[in-house]
């Protein structure tokens, strides 16, 4: 039986009604202890980011919550139900936009509805609505090769939204974009999420991005990954990039960086 306290496991929690509840989750890959144990809750409508060094288990935790892999130990509940497999209202967005090159923008967005058996007329009407929501009106009939990287990622966001999600899991979705496009996409994601009111778990290496987007930022330590710190971001919404110059945002960034820098220095010393 696991007798560790929540503090020892690196718990991240919230007082709001949870859409996600993770308890004592661990993951092992052969002899490698990759993750945990960790506890985590995400409230309905809450935006939570995880930052930490490469290989600490951030993506592993996201994939467990998305039912893309099973944990070695622990439990996951989504919407109050034990997770036993992929669920319809969980949308997952990765760094690569994964658009289908032979489909137009509107047909890419409609793809998830097509797989679900929604009729052509209904799914295309819904897809066109979502194309407008993500700011791609006028590009409905363009193909992915005719779009920029940021525009293709908007297509992926619109497709995720077509699932009527109550939970979005995003793993470095803007990691391949230039800094300017990345910040514009971050603001766009905030607008979309606030429109549909879903919970979000967001993985990023960018401290600025995490602070701009999040209600809470969780700092994960070196493998096996556990939560070292929880930083509540006290900024009003709606947010724009200029909010990062606020004293509370600056303080949050410095606190997060201090944790990550310490982890990196410890790792470097251990490799000598």
C-alpha cells in the first residue's frame, strides 16, 4: 500500500469542482521510473500548465489522462468516472498539427464528426462555424500546404473543438512556431477556451507562455517526475501578452525559473 503523504507525492490541487482527478499515478518503462507518484486535480473551466525539464514525465502524465497509455500505479477519474479508455469529450492537441493534406480546411475540421457518423450537411455547417471561431474565415477551401504553421495549428484547434470537449489536453501545441506566432496563438487559444468553458492541461517549456495562459502553473522535477511547486497566476482575464509585464506575472516567472534552474543545476552536477 502506498503510504506517502500528498506533500511527499508533490500534490497539485484546486478547490473548484474537478473535471480531472489523478491520485498516486506512477509510470515505469522497463527499469526506468519515469513518473510519480503524483496527484493532480483540474477544475472545470480551469487552465493548468505543467513546466519542467525534458524527460521529467510531463507528456507521460498527459497521455495517461488522455488514455493513450495506462499507468503502472494509481488512478485517474475524468468527470467523476474512472478512466478505462479514450473518452469522446477529451480533445488532444499535439505539437504537430496533424492535418490531412488531401482535405480542405473545412473538411479537416469536420473529420472528427465524420468519424462519429455525423451527416455531411450537419458536420460541414458545424465545421464552418468553428473555422470562424478560430479566425480562419475565408480559408475554408484552402489545403494545409497553402497555410502557415500557425494556421494549420488553428485547424487542429477547431477540429478538437468540434468534439464539444469538456477537457483539452495540449502537449507543446505551439512548440514548432516562431515566437510572434506562438504568442498570437496563445491569445487565440485563451479566447477559444473561454468561449467553450472547458478544462485545459497544457504542457510547455515556455515559462512566459505558461504564465500568460494559466490559472495555475505546476513545476515538475527531474525523473521520476513529481510536482515541486504550484504557482497561482493572479492576472485578470481576458489576458493579452502585455499582461506579462505586470508585477505579479514577473514574480511568477521568476519563481518558476528559480525552480527549473535549480533542477537543471542538480542534473548537471550529477552528470559530472
